[in-house]
C-alpha cells in the first residue's frame, strides 16, 4: 500500500511540475511577447499581431521584407504542432472576408444592370478580383522576395498537404496555395540544366533521395550516372531553389537500342563514346515535389 501511495504521489508531483512549467512559460510569453514552439491558443494574439503587421504594408518595401523575414523566423522556430497550429490559424482567420465579398457582389449586381455605365461595372469587377485574393495569400506572396523564400513556401505547403485531410478550411487554403505556387512555377520561369558530378552535395543528395524508378545504390552509382561519358542528367530548376530540382531525367547514350535495363544500370558496362552513340535512352524520370 505504501509503495502505491508513493507512486501516486510521484505522479501527482510530476503533473504539478508540468503544470507549473507551462504556467511559467505562459507568463514569460506574455511578458516578452515570445511565441512558444507549440503556438498554443494563448499565443495566437502574438502571431496575429505579426501577421497583421505584414499585411499592413506600412513603411515601404524594405520594411515589408523585414517584417516578413521576422515572421518566417518565428514559423521556422515552431515545432510540428506549432507549425500546424499556424496553418490552421491562416486557414480559419485569414480567408477571404465574407462581408467584404458580399458588399462588392451587391455593388456589382447594382451597376451591372445599367449597361450605359461600363466604367462602374469594370471598377466593381476590379474590386471583386481584389477581394477574392485572401489575406493569407497576400501574406504568403511577401515571402517570394526573401532569399530562398520560394523553398520556404514549398516546404510550408508540404506541411499543409500532410495535415489537411478532409477539413474544408484547410482544403480551401491548399487550393489557393496551389494556384499561387503554380503561377511561380510556370515552365517559362524554370531553367533546364544539365546536372554533373561536380554539382553541390545537397543537389546530389536530392537526386538520390527522390529517384523513384531505379534507386541509386551507392555514391559510385550516382557518380557513374553523372560522370560517365555516355550518361547525362537534366533537371528543371527554379532560380530560387538551385539545389532542389523540381523534376529530373536520366539519359544514357547508346549504340543502338538496348534490350536490357540492367545493361544501362551496370557500373561495369563499357562506356560508349559520344561519337559512337546513335541513341539517347531516357530510362528514368522523377519529381521531387507533390
């Protein structure tokens, strides 16, 4: 009985200790204005203050970049639960403002009935387009101007994809996010580059981790695919994500069409000189983003 009482007492003290730790963290957060890693509800007003400051656009472009960078650092300091709470906050509190949307729709309906005043209708259409751009998308757009800002947003959307499930607010947010990124990743903005063995190690690691057809078995394997005279690798790369190719393809230069994939993948296979090759075999293509 005594041991059971001690066990219960120990658990009670542990619970009390955790309660006091959380109370202390809450107090420090309120005093210092520091957002805690888990972004609990008590800290939402702190992050909302920063978001609203970014959306205010006061002080010009330099100040806007500084505020966006500050908010980005806060996001990166959050833990998994904190980042998900941040995304839920954007999904619930920074969507298209329904009251503003109703007002501009009513204005458009009123002026559209009078075909003799096209200027009013066109002005209302401009207002409707602007109103349909949600505050959260205006916020995310600001990160595009920061170093590696596009990579930051791609990682943020990956987090959103992993958590959205069937939640209607999160799915609405994701659809907006997808449209935003699609506008930046139009093929006209991408660069087609050849990847060689002397590329940065981070880029080579990305190729190895995302090869989806014929897994890379070793550093010798990837070196063969990149450095052999009869091998090529090409990738579409966004200028702001130089070490994160969006999609890449492996090519083998051969004499004739090979009848076995094992021949292409073999490190010991004899190399074919460029002057002797008459065929380019695209034997694998992989994407790195969802």
